[in-house]
């Protein structure tokens, strides 16, 4: 598929397949999930798909055979298969930045051939992985010494966005498989409280910082990095040579890395065809490799690759990311569902929802089509959630009895990482019970039949008809985590392809950052600045300066 053909597609809402779905939605207006199950006693097994140790139950959705037939037809008419082929081939489908989109090359085997501008990029990827492995083994074995000669015991990753969310999520998720001899922390927020609390109990002589910034100019990251450098040098009486043993960089800007004081031999690079939110399996994952070891990191990459191959070669009707994407699009565009809840029933996945917020909303939170015109349909819903069962005592009330439709993804593992008593059986029972209750609810008549007074029964009514997906996975391992993340990556790709947007730029992140850079001198200057903002912003700046004792 050529880039031109991507741009010149007919408007999505003018496609016959889209119009057919709109008509079908009207015919489904009075259909309930309970009706669908009553019509087909085998629905639970028919509407499920299994691959790579993931059992995807999508039976508790407001979809019929006709719904799925129409959704698959829309995907085909939208050119998803051709767009997918173009991505895997290294074509420059990120048209606004004229870049290939090849995070899949980061986890490809060493003998793969994936070309960008005629050059096979896989050897360079594996060269960086080897260097990362050598470094990780030096840290883990104690061979890498700090400036005082002590072994490194603490790793602090400094980054933001994709340089923080992925590694931080992966470390939490795979903590069971990590080296417990190392303390690994993550600093991202430019708020000084983040740096202060993450380093408060650490010994600078035993601490190494991994500074992750492609350009080495990101405001938040470099502010924290310079604070970290001062913190290290203070411990060594200002000896500038100390930074060489306490900092490494993940960047592509060798000049800025050297200017900071990091030996460029300790710089790990990546490429412009790696988007930030797709970078956790690049050198950005250096902290993850230090925690897991090279073997564990390779298992993570192999999981990503497993799902890449499944997505690339499996027919759409049995393709996990494709089915998930189409069902999500069905709700976003035809049921006005403005949010999706991600509900992992595993405490190790505490940051999984936050990670997916960036992956999905930074990718598909767009209003401009590839041809530069405004979309006339909904794009990305808001992503939110937290692990069960905690969420059950917080926001599930709204999902069960609120006035808004909230599709939800439940993620659970059959084999627990930590086997303690009957904890896991109780956890899994909650997953299955919640999805059943959300689908089928409980009527006023059923409640009154239990002896509840008629006046109280409406307050206890659960309407049901709340759609859910359940992903029952074998076990949370590095390989399984890679598979799950890649599944959501490819779901995002499919939806963006159909919505006719570029899922791989993020111009909406830039404006506020540039304005903040210009505003910093207005906040810091000794003399009262001349302000030319709107009246609200001018007033806030003046009030802030007053509170800080500035003119």
C-alpha cells in the first residue's frame, strides 16, 4: 500500500460498510447481552479466540454474527491488511514526520531482514542489545564500580513519557523475576518532590542514573538529570570525573551527552523509526534489562515478537488484536462510549493502565485525517483503570449502575506468580463474577423475590448489559507481558488505520511544552516582566510571583 493511497482514501463515514454498521446499530438498539446468550447456548465458546496462551472471551459484548461480519468488512474496506503489510515492510507510514514505524524490528530475531531506506536495520538492533547485555551483566555482577570503587546497588531511570512509563510498568510487572540485590527506581516528573523522594534513602556512591532522552534536551528529563549530577558531585566534593561512573545515557545526541559529562561509550542509541511510546523494548528498556538480566529481557522481546507474528499472519477473524480493535471501534463510534476501563486482576500490573493511557491516547487521540482534513467520527476513547479487586471498592459502582456505557477489559492469569493459600481462587472468582454481573445484572423482580421491600428494590437493581472482554492468560512472565503489550500496540494500529489518522506522531504534546519554555523566564525573572498572555494567565503569573516574593 502506497502512502498516497493511505491519504486518498474515501471518507470513512461515506463507506458503504460504515453505513451498513450504522443501520445495524439501530437494529441492535433493543438487543441485550442476555438476549444474545439466550439465543445461542454455545455463545461463550463460539465468541472466544485463543492464541499464545491468551484466551480472549468476547462473548459478553453487544455483538452478533452480523456485527462481526460488518466490522471485518469495514476493516477490509479500510485497507487494514495493506497498511499492516506496509508497516512491517518499513514503509514510511508516519507521513507527518516522514518516518518508518518499526518497533517490530526491535524484537525481531537476529537473522530477520527488515529494511529502512534499503538498509537492514536488524544487525544494528542486535548490536545495541549486545552492548546493553554487557552493561547489564557488569552491573548485576558488581564489576561496574562507582567513582569511590563501590559496586552499584541502585539504578535510577530518568525519563518521561515513553522513556518512563514502559520501563516503570515492566519493572513493576516483572518484579518477581528481577534481581532483588538492586534497588531500581524511576524519576519522571519535573516536580522536585519526585526526585527528592526517589533518592532520599539512596547512597550516591552506590547509585547510577540512566538518563533517557532521544534528543537529550527534554525539559523534565534534563532538569532532573542536572539535579542528579549535582547530587552525585556533592558526594564527591565536586569532582567532575565522578559523573562518568554514575551516569549512562539512552539517546541519539552524542554532542549533548558528551557536554553533560557522560562518556559516549556509555551511550545506548535507538532510531527515529522508534516512537517514544513504542520504545520500551529498545535501549529505553535498559533498566528493565538490568533488573531481569539479558536472558529475561530476551524473553520479553520474544513475547512481543510472538504477537507480532500472530498479528501479521493470522486471518482477521481469528486475530486477537484485530478482534479487540474492531469491538472497541464498535463502541467508540456507534455506541458513544467515551471511555474504556482496563482492569488487570494482578497487583504486579499496577501501572499497566497508565502505560496504556499513553500508548492509546497519544497514538489515536487525534482529530486530523491523514489528508489534513478534520475527522467526522469519534477516535480514541479515554483509557483508565486500576487493578482488581481494589477498583471494585472504588469505581465499579459507576460501571454497574451509572448512566454511561463503559466497556471494560478484564485481564487475569490462571497460574499465580505467588502461590499463597487460596488468594488466587478468590481473585479469579471476582473476575468471573464481575463480568457475569455486568452482563446480566439483576432485575427488580428478582430482588423483590428475595424479600427486599418494593421501595428499596430499584436502588439495588443492576440493569446489566455492560460489555466486557476477558483475557485469561497462562501466567504473568516476561514473555506473556511482551505478548499482552504487543496485542494492545497492534489494536491501536488497527483502529488508527480505520479512523484514517496517523497513530505515530504526537503534535498535541508539543504546544504546551513550547509555551512553558517561554513562560519560565517570566516566572523566574527578578524584574517584573511585561506579560502578553490572556487576562487569566497574566493574573496567575502575577499571583505566583507575589507568593514567591518576586516583584
